[in-house]
């Protein structure tokens, strides 16, 4: 991933969302100090904004 959260990829992200994507997003969300449902691995508007800005 652009911000360095990609350790679960074997090769890199693909067009299809899978468990590796979700786990990488969980790592990113935890780095933001988010917990519970805010760190479920599914990017909401704030995750997308922070990941790709």
C-alpha cells in the first residue's frame, strides 16, 4: 500500500478485495490509534482519505 501497510501481500494488491487487503487496512487503522469497529479492516471515508492523501 502507498503508506507502507502491505506486509500481507505475497506480490501486491490485485483488483479483487481479499483478506490480505483487509489485514493491511487493519494495520493501518491500528496505526491511527483506531479500535473496535473503527479498525475492522474495511476502509471508510476517513481511511481512504488518509491512505491516499
